[in-house]
C-alpha cells in the first residue's frame, strides 16, 4: 500500500502523542489516519453489502452481516490497510472477562427434539451469551456428513480487521474445503464495541492471557460447539488472517491442550506487542524481541502442554504486516522444538502462476512448522474467492493446505 504524505504526517503525529503519554489524542489521530487511508485507494470498488456464503446445500439461513466498508475489493495488485491498531480506553475494555479462571460455556441450546439447532449442511448465525463478553454471536458451518453422528474435526476461524464471519467464509473458501473432510467450522464475530474496526485485540495484555479477555471468550465458543455437536477433541484447530492470525497464535500458546495445530495467514507471533506503538512497529518491521526495546513483548506464561505445530502463510510483498513476522512465527515454533530439526525446502507455482517456497520443519518424528512464502503476495488470503475481502485468487489455496496440515496432525 502506498501511504500518502497526509497519512504519514497523521501517523507521525500519533507517534509523538503516544510518546508524550497523550493516548486518547493518539487514538483519535490513528483513527483519522486510517480512515483517510481506507478511503484513498484508486482501485477501490463498491462494496458487496453483507455478502452471504453460497452454501453447498439448500439449508441457508438469511444473511445478517453488516455492510462492508466502501473500499472492499478482491486482490487488485496492492495492499489495503487491514490491521488497524486502535486501542480502546481502559473503561471500554473493562467489560471483557479478566478472571484467570476458565469461564463456563453457556448451556447447550437444543430444539424440542433434543437435537442441536444447526442442521447438517447449514451455515448458521448462532446467538451467543457470556457474562461480560461483547461478542453476541458466531457463525457455524455444519458439513452435510454431520448426520452420520461420528466425531468431527472443528476449525476455529478468526477474521481480519473490517471483516465479518460471512465475508471471511466466502473469501477463504474454508467451508468448501471442510465439506469433504466432514469438519465443522466456527467463525466468531468481533463487534465494533470491542474494536472500532472489528479487529481482535491481539496487542493488549488483557487479551493475551489464558482465562482472560478475548482468548477466554473464544474458547468458550469452542466449548459450546463441542457441547452441541459430536466433536473429536483430538482434532480441534485454530486459524486466522492478519489480526485474526495473531490471535490464533495466542490461542495456540495459551491453550495447547485444546488446539492440536495452528494456522496463521499474514499475522504475527504470540506476544509480538503489548501496546499500540509496539503493534505498529511489529507490523512494519517485525517484533522487537530484545530486552532493550521499549516495545518488547512480555515473556510468555507457563504453558500447560506441548506447543502445537503451526502452518504459516505470508506474502513477501506484504506492505501491511511485514513478512518478517511470518519468519518470527516459525522461529518461535522452532525454539520450542526438542531434538535436531530437519528442514525440507521446496519451490513451486500455483495453478495461476504465483510462485511460492514451502519449507517444512520437523524435529525427530514430530512436525514443528510449515512455512509458505508467497512470492509477490500482498496482504491477502492466498487462493481465496475474489468476492470476499483481502483475497488473492492467484495463490495456492491456503484453506485447503491448512486443512490438510490440520488433519495430518491430531493432538497427541
């Protein structure tokens, strides 16, 4: 993305305000800067308001998504600002769960017949209620084969900024990939009350801890789905794009006993930042992990299990979240590996001609990480549907490759 001089000036003003401790003024300056950036690209097209996934079956509930921003478009050869880092005042964030104890999932809601409300072959908006959580719904894809009653894999999919579950499902094509694998797909919705641009708050300390903030809410949603549908507890996974990818990495770190593997597309490693300026810095150049950095993330908490393997996708021309962040995700995974690491590097091209380098890392017989570098790729979901936002149809299908990686690596 080409940032115009006006945008650079506003962002510079915000940086000075943060350094002077004027956080409220800095937030307004960042909002103003990002608002101008979003309105500016000459390649912008009219939005598809509330785009609805075209389900593989006739069981299709009415759309309930909010209209998309006016600049929404498929891949057009340039990045769009997708990771808006806007911190809410402390009083606005106070409603999120903060207890270190795990919240209980809401009681399963069933039909009068005692069956789960979501039927096989459906993509449904599901109301969600958890004390202190701003999230009030999620979308759930139930594959046609769910009627067989066998335990199914479950994939938690976390959208990027300015996206919503329907847009994300359409753009990634994950439901289409999940149908033959007989996998459930859960899409939480981040409301603007939690973040003005619908971002997951991956850069806030209160949302980086097990049993607290957004991680606790997202896990409560997973457990609710597990209570309502036959889910294979050894095959629960999490993936996300951009801000959603950063939150996916956090969930993998904080809940390794729940998530068998993690997928991060154009995101950042867990703990890459713990404040607004650290987030902006990490997005631009990668996380500053040395103790000398004023934006260094806090040390990770004690984990409750082995680190799950991770599959990473990142475009090497990403001007929104620097490709160094993808490398750091892999480095973090390798740091937790036991034994000598073997590296297998292969290059190739997608059916549409985009080049990539795929590197697989193993330690002994254990998978550690799989890293896809998308040559010439920007800040967009590889192999996605152009009708969704932040997609690059030229690339390999990240949805299919992530799902393949997930199913190859059940927990334990």
